[in-house]
């Protein structure tokens, strides 16, 4: 159902059942209909709903197919309000997230939730926080049974539901039959020691639960640790199974590729065999046709010689074609062998190129390391220069302080001299004393001003030098920190790059080794097949050569017969001239000619027998061809058996991997690590071998 008619459907349900709908609910349904193709969420949290609204919402949810998230948190539904909504969810298949937090649901709601979990297989997130579902054990047992038969809920929140140890045991018994729940929150209940032990006993049977929290349940620390370790083991097992699935997918892809390659090779072989069959059939037809012509020519007396010669010429041409076809087959076999050798050489060159590339990358990395070290040395030299400058400035500051002390000493000496002069002048003359006092006052003022100016200038210089010193120290600290950070980052990058390069090299070498192994196997199979074919071709060539020799012998016999006939014709011509004179001699000669004619007939019968023997030879060749076809079928059956053996090996590896993951472990420390991926890969390679 489209989201554009949610509010209309709600209004229709209210009219049909004479229910009073709430405007707030209608407004929320309109806002849901305006969201469009984004995630459709109906949020009615913290809204007090009326009984009519409960029933209307139940009918709406049962008919709707658009809402994906339903929030009814803190609505104070109670059992009377929650049951119609939960019953409506039994027929819904679009809601994936359900929030029923803080609704004071009790035994009837728990039973309704259990029925809903049996019928609804689309909800993946269920929040039942802050309710009272665990007060009655019988009703909570119904909820647990529904959870046992559910195959969609992955996250279940049962916080603050007053679940005691009996409810926890029922929940644990149900989770033994559940294989989809991944996260369970049981905080702030009253599970106790018995419930904790039941949960610990449940975890070896449930391999999907990877998150569980039981804080605030009066569960001892050792049971909590046992739960955490078992849940952690489930999480690791889940990761291992995910890795195993990815590896099996990769292996299945490779097996499919190998199967396709083998199918292509078998198809090529079948095409070649079919071509050979066609050639053999053509040769059979041509030979049968020629033998028929030979028989007809033997029946005819006068045209026998010419027809037999023409037929023999035709036979020689066809035998030459057969020999040429055999030679072409041998050349094809050699070409296939050359291609295999080229492929192996190309694979070896690719390996060498990969190794050279890795060496070049390592050399580049070493050069970068050397350049980074040079930069670090340059920065260290700069730091040393800055320290030297700071030391020189400190020396200047000390020199200035010494100069100020000297000026103070000089001032004191000047004051002392002035006092002595004043005393002498007082004794001599009071007026001179007054003049001297005036001069002294002027000089003192001048000296004071000079001293003040010098002190202010010195203070300014000292402040400037101190500011420069602080700046230099800050720059030094910054540069040192930057150098340390850059050095650490470069070292991390180097380590990561080296590891990545090593991993890539290992992966490439493994792939190339597997390809070489498969290529060698295919090469051996093809060589065996080619050897069989070459042996068959040699046999055919030997048979063809024997047939050629027989034909040549027949030609010679026919030539001798023609010569005999020519001599006989000359004798007949001479005899006809002497017929009148020597009739008796002619009669004797005619009798002799009849005897020779009978000999000729005997020779013709012998040639017919030889032709029959040739037909038998052809039939034997057909039988051999059939045997070859049976051998090809046997090769196909062997390849099918190999594929079945590979599939059985993969299934045995999967079974062994699952058994190894499900084997109960001995007690170990919590810091003990899970088996590495390399161990699983070694087991897999051993199983394939």
C-alpha cells in the first residue's frame, strides 16, 4: 500500500467501526505520507492514546505495507492498548523496527508479543524497555517460546522488565533454539546467580549471540566474565565464519573458472575428434564409391583398363589428402605443445617481472628512507644552529649586564670624587661652594638622565633578547615535535608499506603457483591426449601406407594383364591371317586363349577377395574409432569424478571448519588470542591437497 493514503485509511477505519479518531495521530500519519521514498517512520511517542485509537491503529497496521519503523514509547498503553496493536503486527510484513518503551505492559502483552514473534518474520529491532513483562513467569514463557521460533529479530532490549531467575532460565532455554539474535540487553532486572548460570549454559548452544549486557542483575563477577568470554568467542566465531564464507566464495569462483576452462578444452577436443570422424567418414564413403566403380569396371571388358587407371589416380590423390590431413594433425599437436611452452614461459616472465617490480619498489622505499633521513639530519643541523644562536644571545645578555654593573661602579666613583671636591671647596670659599653645588646639581641631573636613558635602553634590549629567546625556544620545540611526528609517521608508513608489499607478494606468488600448477596439470592431460592421438595417427598412416602398397601392386597386375591382352590381340591378328591355312592350329590357340581367359577370371575373383579384405580393414578401423569415442567418454567421466571429488573436499573442509569452531575450548586466560587466519588457510590447503 502507498504512503499517500495512510491518513485516509485511518479515517475510513474510524468511520467503518464508529470510532473517534485523534487529530494528533492523523497529523502524524499525514507527515509520514509526505516523506516519500525515504525511510518511512511513524512516531507516536509520549502521546496519550484513547481506546478507539488503539483499535484503529491495530487495523491500520494489519492492512498497511509502507511503515518501516513504529515508535510507541512512553504512551502508557497498558495491556488493553498494546494487545490490538501487537495483534495488528501479526499480519504486517513491512515494520522492521518496533519501540514499545515505558508502556507498563504485563502478562497479556507478553503473551501477545510471543504470538506476534511466531507469526511476524520481518521485525529486526524490538525495544521493550521499562515494562513489567517478567512479573508472571507463565506469560514470559510464552514470549520466550515465540522468540525461539522467530528468525528475524537481531536486537532485543529487555531492560527494567522485572525478569527473575525463572524468566532468565526460560529465556536461555528459548535462545538455545534461536539462531538469529545477535544483541540482547538484560540490564536492571533480577536475574541472579541461577539465571546467570542458565545464560552461561545457553551460550555454547547459541552461536549467533555476539552482544549481551547483564549489569544490575546481582550476577557474580565470575559469571559476568564467563558471559563476556563466551559472547566474545561468538563474535570471533562470527568473524571467522564470515572470513570462511568469503574464502569459499573465492574458491568457488576459481573452481568455476577451472571448470569453464576444462569445458572449453573438452569442447576443443570434441571438435577435433568430430573433424577426424568426418574425415574418416568421408574416406569411407569415397573408398566405398571407388570400390563400386572398380567392380563395374571389372564387369566391363573393354573399358576396364582406362577406368581402373582413372580410379587408381583418384585413390592416390585421396590418399595424399589423407596423408596431408594426418600431417596437419601432427602439426597442430606440435603447435599446441609450442603454445603450452609459450604459456609456461610467459608465466615465468610474469613472475620475474613481479619480482623485479617488488625489488624496484623496495629500492624506491629505501631511497625515500634515505631522503627522509637526510631531511631529518638537515633539520637537526638547523636546530643546532638555533641553539648556537640562542647561546650567542645569552652571551650578549651577560655582556650587557656586566656593562651595566661597570656603569654603576663608575657612577659611584664619580659621586665619591664630587663629594671630596665639595668638601675642599667649602673650606676655601662658600661662594665657590655654591657655584660648585649648582654645577654638581646640573651634572647629577645630566648623569641621572643619562643613567635612566641607559637603563631604559638596556631594559628594552634585555626584554627584546628574552622575547627572541622565548620565540626561538618555541620554534625549537615546535620543530622538534614536527620532526618527531614526521619521523613517526614516516616509520609507520614504511612499516605499513612493507607489510602491504609483503602481503601482495605472497598473494601474487600463491596465485601464480596455483596457476602454474593448474597449467601443468592441463599440459600433462593435453600431452597424454596428444600422445594418444599421435599413436592413432601413426597407426592410420601405417594402414594408409599398406593400402597404397596394395593399390600399387594391383596397378602392376593390371598393367601385366593389359600387356598380356595386347600380346593376345597380336596373336589373334596373326592367327586370323593364318585361319584358312591352319584351322586346327587356330583351334588349339583358341583353347589356350580360353584357358588364359579363365586365369584372368581367377585373378579378377582374387582382386574381389582383396577388396573384401579391404572392406574388413575399414570396418576394423571403424571399430577402433568407436573405441576412441569410448575413451573420450571415459575421459569425460574421469573429469566429472574429479569435479565431484573437489566438491566433496570443499564440503569436508566446510564441515571440518565448522567442527573446529564449535569444539569446546579448555579454560584459558582472557588475553588468549583466537586462531589466526593463516592457520585456517593452512587447514584449507591441507584439505584440498
